[in-house]
C-alpha cells in the first residue's frame, strides 16, 4: 500500500469586534440585535459617490492578531478591489488587501502528540464582510447589516500534515483571537469561518500537488470531517492513477461529503487593482510598538507560566489556559488562599462537570472564584473531609453562598477534636468485641472495618486520618 501524506493550508476569516464597520460609521451588530437592513448607510450599501474611511480600531485589532502570530507589520500596505458579482455584495467588489497585506511571515506553534510544530502564517490582511443571504420558502433574501463589517483573514502556509494538526491550529488561533478580545470565537454565529486547502502527496515527497479548497466550514467538527473526507478521496484517486481536479468545494454536513461548487477562480479572475478611494495605509514603528506593548499574556505563555509558577502538569495547565476567563478565575481562586493543585482539581473536576451538565459558562455559574479558593483551603486545614467538601460544593452551585457560611449553617465541619473522637472510638470498640479480638489476634485488615464504624457513627464528619491514628492507638493500648 502506498502511503500518502496530507498537505493542508487554512484560510481563516474572523469578524473583528469593533464598534463600527470597516469603512463607515454604522454599528457592528449581529442578527439578534437588529432587524434586517436597519444598520446600513450609503457607504455600506454602495450608493454612487460615497467614499470609504478606514476604521482605525479595526487596523489595531488586526495588528494585535498579527503581532500575537509573530508577523512583521508592513509599514505601507494597500487596499485593493476584488471584483466579482454576487447579490450579497452591493458594490460589485469587495475592498480587501492583495499584493501588499497588513502583515506577513508569522507563525503559530502547535503541541501535537508528535511534539511541537511550527505552522507558518503567510499573511494577515483586512477586508470587509459581505451581506448575508437567507434562502427561505423559495425566495432569497439579503440582509446588509453585515455588509462592511471588518473582517480579518489569516492565511497559513501549507504546513499542516494531519487532521490533528488542522484541529490544533484552528483551536489555537481561535483561542488567541478570544484572548486578544478581537473576536468572540462564536462559530455558530459565523463570526469565525474556516476554509481548508487540501492536497495529498507521496509520504516523504516535498512537492505541492493540486489542491481543492473546502469553503465555509463553520465548526471544528465540520473542518475535521471535511479534511478527513478530502484526504481519503484524493488518496484513492492518486492510488488509482487518476488526477485531482483543482476546484472549490462545499461541505455537506448531513451527507458527510464534499460537494463541487464551482471551478476554482484564479486571482486574475478578480481583476484586483488598488482601491482608488483609499490612500495606502502607513503604519509607523511607534504605532506598532504601542500596540505590542498592550498585548495581554497569550495562552502559550500563560500555560508555561502556570507549569513553572504553580507546579501544575502541562495537561492541567493547558486545560486552565485555553480560555482567558478560566485562567483568570483560577488565579483569583488562588488569591483567596487555595493551593494551586487543589484549586486546579476543583475546577477541572467538579466545576467543569457542573458547567457541562447545566450548560453554563464560567460567567453564568454562581460560584465566585474566591469561594473555590476558600473551599480548597477548608479541605487543606482539615475543616472539611473531601466527602463533606463535595456536599458543600453542591450547595455552592445551587445557592452561591461562601463555603464557610454553608459549613456553619449545616454544621458540616469535620470533627478533628481528639477528645470527641476518642469517645466515639471507645463506643465502637465496646460494640464490636469479635472484630477487636480478631485485630488483636493479628488480623490487620479488620482495622478498616472498625474505622468505618467510627466514620458511620459520626455520619462521615470525623477526620478520617485522625480516626485511623486514634483507633490504632486505642487498640494497641489493649495489647498490654
Ligand atoms: P488562494 O486560495 O486565494 O488561491 P493561495 O494560493 O495563497 O490563495 O493559497 C491559499 C491557501 O492554500 C494557503 O493557506 C496555502 O497554504 C494553501 N495551499 C497552497 N497550495 C497548496 C497545496 N498544494 N496544498 C495544500 N494547500 C495549499
Ligand atoms: Mg483561497
Ligand atoms: Zn454603513
């Protein structure tokens, strides 16, 4: 059997979370915030004679993303007209960037099972989104509210060589954009969209074979399934000695297959030319350095710091840093006195379980981060056993009260008073003469049973470690 290696490059479109559109003052809204075609103006509906003005914040957001991806920001970049006709594009062209994009030559590192890999980022550029088409009951309707929303395109090198690489790169990119606050990553709303360029070649070869391009992949699942499907389809073609046809494909989610859309356009089909209504965009060194200075700590750096500073495993550190809100929650919990490993366990175990079960985000859940820290501290200082702590946690979920208040109100505190525990133990010894005799006769295993009886007598509230010590001491005292 011949072995084929996939070669994949991703184009990622992300709407930018600016207040206003790319070239006019209209607000950026989503379909839940405004009726169709109510947030438009002569500029974004392409009335004759209007002039576009570049949104400074959009440029800064794209610069943030580009810098986070280690790109060079070009001091002079140029907007271009990409000409094509489609009903969602009122101007008959899209303002984009072509030969001279905002930023080039970056990379994103991914951590795959096979180790760390560097994926090249060819370019980051700015453009405007199109309107949105709805096909309803035999009619096609268009909403121009999205027309002119700032859109950033991030194009990778064809450096991805497995479906796992594709997923890690796409997830990594989304995490960075969310950390930066330039995109909210909501794939269901289509604010981040993937296109996969896919070819296959003989393993070990370094040539680039004919590729297909799968458009409009709106979830990680669709992205992964489409890539798997294309890799299998193209490998089978090559194995039969047939050629892959260069084309643009769509993904049929229900049928689980790619479907032909149209022949692939070449760049010259778009008749690109520099946008005559906009001067070249000059980006000064000072502007770039000012933006660089504002970048937050990014997921990768945070993960490494969490391992180093808190002694977490790379697995835990990874889970805690994928979302900025989770990482911040963790650090706030630590500030309330929890031990890092204990707080990590509470968050990755109970907290995430409840969020998943009740379909809640971290912002929606009632438990304040400080309360998780306090809960971990109550276990660490012996006030709560781990069993009781879970009961307290359940009540924190439903009521949102601080753990100490719940312990007080329900009298849940663990019994660590040796005097009280000795009384319990003496009663257990008195009530169980046979097991006690067995233990004294050398059956060490019986100790567990006797400890269990003491725990039962306190309805689980006794400090189990202390009960063990006191029980052994009480029994051993009977030997002499
Ligand atoms: P366009 O899609 O506009 O023609 P490019 O030619 O720049 O743009 O390529 C777009 C994407 O296709 C990039 O992500 C690039 O890495 C990827 N790509 C280019 N050639 C191949 C290939 N032979 N196999 C897989 N991906 C490729
Ligand atoms: Mg393309
Ligand atoms: Zn407008």
